[in-house]
């Protein structure tokens, strides 16, 4: 039975690529899924986002952060981190550059 | 009406200068502000006005963007335009070179970091890895240059679609005579002065740029210390550096019609990356590198900048236009084959690539 959907909140820099969409709601098929599984579902209808957030190996890009309920998943298990049903997931661009 | 465009890729975006007489210029941009544009190709084959750009966002990674209207509007593929196959366990860092193939108007070659060559058969929208070079037994020994480890130069041969030459930092020149299926190192005569024992190894040279003289097929190479010519399609190389103020530099250009006419942009030394004597200049040879003369009218003295590997270009007008961009964001243009220059852009970010062409 599907559980509470996960909300994926996009950074301003990516919203222009998907017609101003700020947030993607993803149905959660189980009580928990990995970040990789979540992003597969979230980006299935917005393919251009996949190449922006992940490289072709499926890894989160070096200067991108993914927070799951306020915790930085990229400091932990990365794309293998667990995303509980009903979570809020923020994708942000790291504060880097010059 | 024919329009000359000069595409200027920088650390923080792409600008395009346009002119109908090569005297008055209008500068447009930036496109892709805050993204690095390290490679540009203007594709005029079959009357097209396409511009391809290798764009890298610091945050959102590298891709190839395509314009079909001379660089005014741009399209990015929803799917990745260029990516490594899963089995390579490799991620694309940057697209350093985009080269339309003169023998097939649908083919575009891409040289990338890490060291690899890609091929598009749909005019630059989607690319596939050239396995023959990727699987080369030398690849694990190729080293990154200061700018990264990349295939940065691709030289097809008009009339011979099976012939292809690439150069990389630091791996040297490689040559294929079967359309890219198999490759051989092709550096005889090119010195690798930094090697402790054998200064003429089979590969490992730091070749910065190779250009082909279209009139006679001669190849010219600017190396990390060393300037060379090949009259046998890259099988062997001989030095043509004697008449130059320095043998260090990044780029080299060959005339599209006149045999033996070649331009070099010298840099004082690898430890002093400024123009020789702080005079920004090009060096021109009319005899294939036997003799050189400085061209600097309109280029600044007291200049401590540098012209990088792809930051110079020719157009194909008569007389040929010569263009160069500097690390301090100036772009200079000559409409008389280098005899005089004017500044057509200033205060841009570091210029990484300049490509000029006639449209329309």
C-alpha cells in the first residue's frame, strides 16, 4: 500500500529548466526508499534534472547537496541513504565558486 | 548578407561578436552566465548556422548546448547529450573540443576530460564514446596537464574520412587510419624535455595544439616547449621553432588556403606565462615555419596576460581574419591576416575559446 508522498524541493537555479516547478511530489511505494530510488521517480517526468543533480554513474554531483528531513545525505550514505515516507527532501547548490 | 561571428567562450559564459564588415562589431551576451564554456564549434556545413558549445556549470555539471540560429537561442537536450557508458564507471568532467567533420556533414567529434573521444552522427546533439581510443593500452599512463587530462585537439583530414588525429595533455599525438577503431601514438621527433631519461618517448608528450594547413595538408604543432611541422600526416615531426622568440605557447593556426602560412602566439616560458617581453603578439610564417616575423600592430605592450590553447581562431574570408582572446578578458580581431588588430571585447572573464566563421 502506498505511503505518504515525499516532497522534493528544487533550488531556484533548476526551476527554470522545468517550467518554474518548485516542488515535485513523489509517491512512496513503501515505508522507505533510497535517495537514488527517490530521484529516479522524481526525475522520470523531468529528465533534464537528472543530468544536473547526478553524474552518469548515479552519484550526486560534487557541488550539490541533498538534505533528507534536514540531514545532509551527501555526508552520509549518499544515494544509498534512506528516505522515509512523508519526508521533505531539499536539493540545493553548494555555496561554492568564485 | 554575410555575417562574421566570433564566439567567445569564457570561465563565466559565452559572448558572440557580430559584424558585416569586420570593422564594426556588436557584442552579444552573456549566454550561460556563470557557466564555463571551454569549447565552441560553428557548423556552417551545408549552409547551416549552427553553434555548439561545451558548457559546464560549477554546480550542475557539463553538457553540450546547440543553437541553430547562429548563437541567438540555445537548446539543451533533456537527456544527457554526452556521457560515459555505465561500464566505464567514469563521469564526464568537461568538453574541451567540438569539431565538425569535413567529410560527413552529420558527424561532430568531441574531445573530453578525462581523456576520451566521442562521436556524434546527428550534428552534435548526442554523442557516443569512441571505444578504440578509450581501450588503448596506453590510456592508464596518460597524465593530466595543468588544465586537466583531456583530448583537446581533433584534426580530421578532408577527403580521407578514415584519417583522424587527436592530441592530448599529456599523452601526445595519436593517429587513426581506420576511422577511429585503432590508434597509434604518433610523436616521433617531438621532445618531452621534462622526462628524466628518454626525452623522445613513444608517448607522454604535452602537445598543446595541432593545426592542419588545408592547402597542402601540412600539420603544425605547438608543444609544451617546442613548435613542430609534419609533412607526412603526423608520422614524423621536425622543429620549426628556431626563428621564434620562444618555443613555449599554447596555440597555433594554419591558413585555410595558402600553403605555408601559419600563426603562432608565443609565451615567454613555461615558468613565465606572459607575452615575450610583455608585448602581446602573434608570430607569422609564410614559409611553413622556416622564418617568422612579429605582428603586433594594435596589440598592447606592458601586457602580462596569456592566450590559452583554443583562444585563437581564423575565419575563412579573403583576406583571412585572425582572432585571439586573453586571460584578462580582451578579444582582438584582425581583418588583414594579422597586419593590424583592433580590440572587439574587453573586461570579459578569462577567455578559454574563440571561434570565428562566416554565416549566411
